[in-house]
């Protein structure tokens, strides 16, 4: 998570975003690769293995996030026990997952940026008019094309990659990027997303992970102290236990 990586990500977003803005036909041409004009459908959409692959991708993302959630829950239940993973790591993984694929992708963009999916535009037999990536005024009512949702989750794996030991970090980043690109290509082939949807999913997730990593780990003004964070979780555990006892006492008296 250095400035060189950020510069590369922003440059990719700028160049490819500009290309797709100046020539929106590029998005349509790339989407047409997966469209079978003789059968009037996106061929990958009819393949069972595609759904299995999507399910496997969701499982991989869940397994990478699971240790963070377990670490927090166990610490709240057993405050004296050492955390399963570092508290800062747990916070970093949960925050980036919630803010990236959760808030930015699904709650903000996909439900308010009304770009129709390839499968829904008139060029591929749908009802809606095609919109370039920069225009949110489309016909799609919700769960729309921009940005790509499942690839956002795949690109989120840049967060656990950032926590890998230094000797393994390059390989971890490479695997995360390959995961995002691969799932993005699969969703494009199925007519679910345009090329620019996938590009901006990758760029936005990288930028979000880069900022969160800086806030928690790198920048002196904001980086968190591990012991202080664990102590706060311990105090939160005590507060939850006291609250539970009070509620139980009130329930007993009421009965």
C-alpha cells in the first residue's frame, strides 16, 4: 500500500475511464464478445459452472473476512483472552468490507447510478437505452450496472493481501488482482456488467483500501495503537455484560 500503487490505480482509472467516456461504443463492443447473436443471449449466463464459480467466489471472500469477525466476537465474549488476530487487522478488514463492497458499491452506487446492465440494453435485446459510465440518468430502477458488485468483493481481497507477510505480499496482491479481474471478466461474459463497471470497481476498492490502511497503520496522526484498541474492546465487553445483566434483572422482576 504505497504511493506508487495508488498512482498506478488512479492512472488506470483515468485512462480507461476517459477512453470509455470519449468512445462509449468500446463498452458495447467488449460486451458483444460474450453475446451469442444467433440465440440472442449471453452464452455464459446459461452455463451452470458460472453460477458455481460465483458461489465459490463468495465463499472465498467470506472465509477471508471470517477471522476478523470471529476475533471481535470472541474478544467481546472473552475479554481476557488474546485475540485470534490483531485488533487493528480485524478492524481494517471489517471496515473495508463494510465501506467498499457494502456501502459504496451496493448502497450508494448500484442503487442510485441507474446505468442498465448489458443484458438489459436495447443493443442486446433488452428494453433500456444504453448509458455511458459517467451518466447516472438511466432506466434501471435499482441493483444496476455501475459499479460491478461481485468484482468489488473480489477486489476487496486487496485488504487481506495488504496484511500478508512482506515476502508474500507481492504474490498476495497479484492473487487479489487476478481474482478481481477474473470475476469481472466472468460477469462481463454473462452480460451483467460493462468493462468500465469492472475497471472502476477495482480502482475504487484499491483507493478505499489504501486510505483505510493509511489511517489505521501508516499515518502517524491517525494510526491506531494495538493495545489501546484491545483495551477498548475489553471495555466494550464489560459494558455489554453489564447491560445484559441489567436487562436480565429487569425481566426477572417483571415476571
